[in-house]
C-alpha cells in the first residue's frame, strides 16, 4: 500500500511534459479522473511492460472518464523517445528532482530505487486506489482497472 491513504484528497500538482504540455490535477477536477502511475525508469524490462500495459488499456480508462499519466525521474528527452518508440498515447512527467514522488509519498524500493506506485484519483480529487508493488508491474493496471469499475 502506498503512503497516501485511499479515501483522502490527492495532493494537487502541476507539471510540464516533454512535449511542452502541462498536467494539473486541479484542471481535471470535476471533469475527469486520473490514473497517476510512478515507475522507476524508461526502457527497463519491468517498467516497459508496465507502461505498455497502461497503453494497451488506455481506451478502457478513457471510456471510464480517466486520464493516464506516468511519472519517472527520466529526462523529457528520454520520455519523448520512450513515448515514440512504444506509441504511448498519454503524457509522461519528468520528476528528476523527486518533488512529485515526495508529494505523493511514493516509497523507495529496497530503500535505494524509485518506487512503483499507482494512484487512481476520481474526478473529485479523491484517491480511490493506491497500490505499490515493485516487481508486479502487471498488477498495477489490473488494480487500476478494478478500481474504475467499482
């Protein structure tokens, strides 16, 4: 379980994406929910599998009224290449300074590596599901899909 409790308000944030866009929780409030998933690194096998699984389920999230955004400490250039290579339809945020990870209290894996946590945030800005699992990347999408269906 992630540190932020299910049922609590999600911390507001605003962040730039590599393509010059901006993602803001407050801009979505009242209109769409958000699947906010934190992953350690672009192009590592487990992370690639997780991100591509979110890509493959993107239409289901959109149909349920949710945006999808990924966050890692990679650079925007790395994210741009990653998005293009894997045809990702959603934004990736570069969190090189770890500010967004700290705001969302994402735990580190083995105390060393950036953690893997997924938050399902409804359109009112409430955390409906918070899931942490370092190596079960497929479970992140399954947990998010289950949360939007309940």
